């Protein structure tokens, strides 16, 4: 099944499931859905940062300080966080990511998604999937901070990172 054909839960403003639709239709029609963001730290506490591939359905070629993606139909946030982190990092045996907070992200253009933010420590060698990640590195918090104004970042990741740093996460 192609990524645009993946079935997602459609949710309301309170994060209650109200239907299901193909991922491509969810994006095209601006339907509210669910996503996970996982902040990955290495053994030294550095953050995994990557540039998305040009073929991504949303935010192609932009930088992100989270790995993650959409939550599949019937899938829990916790299971999606573990699946997405393992897939994007190219690892097996990753510890279960720790949930931090959830918030409703609004892109300002009539599209929104519930975003569950997690953190995990990865002490395994990473082998990111070439179809997901064009470039990657582990950066210190200071290095990430310096690049916030230099690189073009995914807007929902920036919103999650700002909430995390400000200590006012969400629900």
C-alpha cells in the first residue's frame, strides 16, 4: 500500500475518532487526524536531527528535530511512536518512547492534527531509511538552537519543540 493509500482515523477537535479516510484524502481535504513526534537523544543527550526527503507528502526537504509520522487507523499513539521511531531510525529493539504531551497543531491554512510528543534514548547505531531521511546528525541543544534561524524546519516540529522548550506543552 502506498503512503497516500494508508488509512487514518479522522478525529474531531477533542481528538475523538469520527471516521476513517485514505491519507491522501485526509491531506487533500484538510481532515483532522493524529500524528506522533519523537525527540530522539543519543547516549550523550544529543538530538537526532534530519532533513526529510524530497518525496515526502508534506514538508518535503525540510529539517526536523523529531522523527515520527501519522497514526494509522486503530493504532494507539504509543504504538505509532515506537513504530515510526524504529522505521525512521532504522533500528530494532528501541525502548518504548516516553509520552510528554499532546497538542492540537493548526497550520493556519485550515488543516490541523493532534500531535503526541514523545522522547526516547537511542543507544543503537542508526541506519535511517533512505526514502524517509536525506541527511542526519546528532546535535547538541545549542547546535539545534543556532540552526533554528538558519535552516528551514517543518512547522509542526518547530511548534512542538517551542512548546517543549517553553515548558507549556499542551494536554
